[in-house]
């Protein structure tokens, strides 16, 4: 079964991260030079659907894409091979990105990729989510073959690999899709590293964000908040992110992007100095929970994280809290390997309702849970009471 392999779970995970296209969003005039706004919106929706389809097909037929086949039972979460699978799923879109950004438009029907420019691509920095700008995309020959299944036509390849001649790309079913897709890549290249997105990577392209269309080809006016807001899926989650962010920023806290390889996130700090030093955050919202496999199949995935170091100071207040808030503290973790060894310094131990509880804190704060908008004031009060030892 494909579910025995990490690549299956990663592909499902990445499929779930493709940004949903809202009913109402802005299209900048830079993207309507070749077609009307209605055609741009239609083409973008088709591109967005292709992202989800390709990620889904990788899950079902990973071997055809040349993906690594590491068994779940043999590779633990957070292992290098686990991470390798998470990166490998991006390969079709990294390849397209690299082809698009060095290509030239020919007759509005196809793109010409000068082979010298393609071969000159050199891997730059290790990006937050995915490495780009490297002509040596692993197993590219398999990916070129599979992309043909989605309507792409490549000329100039030899044995399904770039050779000595230029590469010609066409998309006969709808040439404008190809033109728009290239514009999205160009916009990403123009703005990644210094855009409001907060870090240097091509996430907006890899996950097909509609935000790429809202400003001109050289401008990105959205910021840190959208980086989390767009990745949470339900209206309930979006409402919580909006309300919690407004409350924390209104309290004078400082905010920065703080996600991870498997999530998008925002962290909040009491001082700008601590934030700039990447010190301990007080609050954090992330787009996904820590249970990598199970989290894919739940409707509401986002998690709120609170830095509470002294639960004893919270117990009296907890007695007046709603049951959902009390339950956050009543659950105990099994703990990490270091706890078993007796060397864990990040977890906390406390007693509640006569029961001993342990909360691990190695990968994030000890308290991480699915939040409710009506309980925001309780979360803030509990942090005020228990943040300091």
C-alpha cells in the first residue's frame, strides 16, 4: 500500500497545502495585458487545480514520478529521509519554476528555454521550504514524462532530459495557461527574498497562491499575517487567526514568521529585542498540528501554542474556565526520548485533579491545542499567570 511510504503522506500533505482560491481576490493590471480579467481568473483556477491534481497523483503513483520510497516503519519522523520525501514532492514545480524563469516567450504560443541559461542555474541558499534554482532537479527525466500527462509538450529533450539544444515548451490545450504560469514564476522570482512574505523562498509559487496576482510583477504588498491566514482552511480557523492576531497586536506584542518544514506559523513576543534575537515566543499560531499523519485527515488543523512554565499559578483561575480550556491542561504527553533518559530540560511536570501530568516542550511550547475563538481571553490570562517560573 502507498500509505506504507512517507512519500504518500507528504504528497497528501502538500496537496492539502495548495492555497484555496477565494471567490473574491484582486487581479493586478500587469496580469491582464494578454487577456481579460475573467480569462485570467479562469486560467488561474485551472492552474491551481493542476497543482492539487499533481500532488495527489504523486501520492497514488510515486514511482512514476521517480520519488524516494522510504517506508514509514523504517524512518522516523524528523529523520533526514523523512525530510527528503517532503522536499521531493516539490520537484515537478521546482522544475517548472526553473524552466519558466529562464524562458523567453515565443509567438505567445510557446516558451523557449535557452539551454545555456538553464544549465547555468546554480543552487543558491537553502530556502525555508524548498531549494530552487538548480538545473539538476533529481529524476527530472521522470518528471518531464509525467508533465506531458497534464498537457505540457516539451521539444528539444534527449531521452527525456535537457541536451545541447534549447527546450521549447507548449501547452496546446490552452496556450494562455502557459503564459500566465510563466508570469507567476517571474513574479515570484522578482519578489522572493525581499517581499512581505517574510522569508526567501518560493512558497507562493509552490502552493499556487492567488496573492501573486494581486500586485504588479515587481511588488508584493502582503505580509506576515497572510502567510498564516491563507494556509488555514476553514472559516472558523480564519476567524480565530484574525481575532487572535488583532488582540495580540493590540496588546503591543511583536510578530514574526515562525513556521516549520511541515507548517506555516506566526510567533508573538513581548519585546522586539527578544524577537530579533529569535528568543522564546509567548504565543504562536501554526497551520498544522504536530501529528503529521493524522492531521491530514482532520477538518480543523491549526494549533494555538502558549508558553506556560508554571501551571500551578494557573490552577485557581482554571476552575472558572470552560471545560474546553480545562481539558488543555488535563492531557499528559508520553514524553520524548530525553524524558525517558532523564535529561529533558524543556518539558514541564505538574499535578492537576490529583493526577501527575507531563507536557513535552522540545519542538514547541508545552501547550499546543485546537483553539476556540470564544476562549481567547482565557488563553491570554493563563499565559499572564503562568508564563514565568
